[in-house]
C-alpha cells in the first residue's frame, strides 16, 4: 500500500493511502500544480537494515573455512609450525591467512568467529584472548573495519605485513 501527501491549490494538505493507480487518479483530478513530498523516512532504521544486510552477506561459513584449512596443501607445515606450538599470535593469524589465500578476503572475521574456528579444530582459545591478541600484539598484522569499542564486533583482515609474517611462520623460516 502506497502513501502520498500533497497540498491542494487552496492550501489544504491531503494524505492518501491506497494503490499507486488510486493515488494517480486522485492527483489527476486536481490541478497539475500539486507538489508532492515524500513521507518522513526513518534514517536510523534504514541504516540498521543496511548494516544487517551487509552482515548477512558477509558471513563466512565457519565449517567451510575449517574444511579448507584441513584440506590445505600446507596442512603438515601448519600443524608443525602453528597448531602444535602455543604462540597465540600465530594461531590467531592462521584463519585470516586461510581467508586471504583461499577466499580472497571476501569475509573478514571477528574475534568470536576466530575462536569458533579453533574450537572446531579442537583447540581452545577464548574469544577474549583472541580479541586481546588482535588489538595488541597482532595489531600491526591485521586491518580492522572500525575502531575497537566494547560490545561492538570488529571484522579483521590480514594486512600485507601480516601475510608476509604468517607465511614465513608456516614455512618454518626465522621471523624478523
């Protein structure tokens, strides 16, 4: 159902609800000098709908990412140089590396999603530890989509320097 609001030549404001054809018939009955104005648009609600639409489109399937990691050509090196060690920064950057390499960075990850990936791999890293690592020691290797604030999810991607770092870690080369 469409709505239209217009002012008649004598100053009367008319609000019409109905189909588009009905509204056009009513407008055609009056002089062509009628100026129509759009209804008030709730910009906040439109913004929230836009953001939720973007988030739905940018969701990565965690099980697909885990399966891609497990079936990777480099899985032996990844297990030896990243997963079997207790260096948290290397572990946190690993899903971002797979995302960059195999999915062309289409879906940036939140700290919660990174934590879920490791829980599916059988490694426990709490979401708070992932968030702390991403905002401190790994901050020079990642790019966030917004400034970190409590209660708001930041989506991270691997930077060029991060790609270089995690590639050298996986290959077992000395890191500068």
